[in-house]
């Protein structure tokens, strides 16, 4: 009997070890880690984009920083979740920072990724050391509808049904027409279109609808860390409206690109890297 009890204890001990070391917590994104610097940078791509959108950026900074580059679930070939949402992605990224013990990371987000960076810095102000927002607004919908108000229980079923009913050819045609309005660099347009084509259609539709209903204008007042806001050149035409959206953000450094469109990291590289270098080097 004693021998049996001893064997049972040993088995339970090894089972516990397997549970601790054999399972790695999964998140709503895939992570690519590069570099070995003391300061960490977390890169969040935009809507339907791969983390590869940051390749040139990480290549510049991974000598001096540890870079964590995310690709969200369901985008650019990454396995989708059952019920993806903007809020859940925000919580998951915050959990990843805590679980991985990343101290005061600098969070860099493009487009929807920029909105995620704003949301994390607002709801978890103790987490980031700085944030860099690449061409996004606290409430994108107000540019076309100044009277926009976010819906409490937003029904995205119509958007999901419409986009999932499209054939691949119809969807590609839609993206082929849309991307040139977002990117002046023609050499990268097909790459970005292909990221969309590899994205899960339900995730694409539901996150598009969810993000379109997001309003961070009030919550950004909770952000305490220094913030760099990089905006595309066209947005200078809407400067009063855009800066009104950011009026609650303290310690904000707002800069408008000299040329190009939404994908600033491709369309105005020299200006973009100068802005990042200056902001990252400032204590």
C-alpha cells in the first residue's frame, strides 16, 4: 500500500510538471521576438495586416531593443478565433505584457493597431512607457459623421453576412480598389492585398464593424505616458477636427507626414524613421 501511495505521488508530481512546462499560454495573436535590448518595443499591425508590415522598422531597432511583433488572430493567415473583438484583443495584449513581465514597453501601433495601443494605455496606464500611434484616430467614424455615437450592443451580422458571401474574386476586387487609396508605394500594394486575401473573412468583417464602432475620445484622458501621434499628410486638411479628437490626450506630440497616404512606414520612410528616432531617444 505504501509503495502504491509513493508511486501515485510520483505520478502526480510528474503530471504537474508536464502541466507547468508543457503548456504555453496562447493569446489572440502570434508573436515574433527579435533583438535583445533592455527596452522592449511592441508592434501591433493594422487591420488585416501581417506583423511583416513592421519588418523595416524592426530591422532598424532590434540592435538596441527587444522587439515583439504581433499578428492578430484571423489576419494574414493566422488561425482565427471563434469570437474576435477589439476589446478582447486589447485585454489579451495587456495580459501578454503582464504575463511576460515586459517592463514599461513602448507600444507602436498602425491604424487599428494604433487604436489598440491607445486603448491599452488608457485602460492599463501603468503598463506602457511610451506609445507611438501611426495614422489612427480615437474615433475614426466621426470624420464622416460628426454626430457619431458608439452603440452599446452593436450588431455586426449584416456586415459579416455581406463580406462572407463574397467570392474570393469579388473580395480581391474590393481590396484592389481600396488599397491604392491607402498606400502610395505601388511596390507594396499587392503584398497588403494578399494579407487581406489570407485573412479569415468572418474576422475581417466582425473586427471592421467592431472597430468602426469604437470611440476612445473620452478614455484617452487616462493615458499618462508620452505619446507620439504620426498622421498622414492628407489629415492636415482636417487638423481642427483631428486635434479635437485628441484634446484629452496629455503629453501628445502630433506630427503630420510630408507626403504619402495611410501606410506612412512605406510612403514617407525618411520622415517616419526620423520621428521614431527622435521620440525613442528622448527620456
